């Protein structure tokens, strides 16, 4: 009896869980698409084509106190 009840609940829950994942993915995709279209419809930035060309840039890039971890392993 208990096994049949668990199986029934599992069979009822699985399609709901799959639908939930698909629905959330659809909402995320729709939101990303709207943002992308809005970005493409923005007017051109005139400052991209105006200004002086920099022949060379000198400087240092420093990163300190950074830890990268993956699966409990530090790099």
C-alpha cells in the first residue's frame, strides 16, 4: 500500500517538476530576449567614433587576495 502511494505521488510530481523547470527556463529566456532586443534598439553611441587614438598604454594589472575554488579544491 505504501509503495503504491509513493509511486502514485512520484508519478504525479515528476511531470509537475518538469513543467516547472521548463516554465522557469522560458521566463528567463523571454526576459533575456527582451533585454537583448532593447540593447539592439538603442541609438548609436557617438563617442565610439570620436576622440584621439591611443598609440600605447602602459600600466600594471594587479589582483590580490583572490581565491578560486572548485569542488573544495583551491587553485
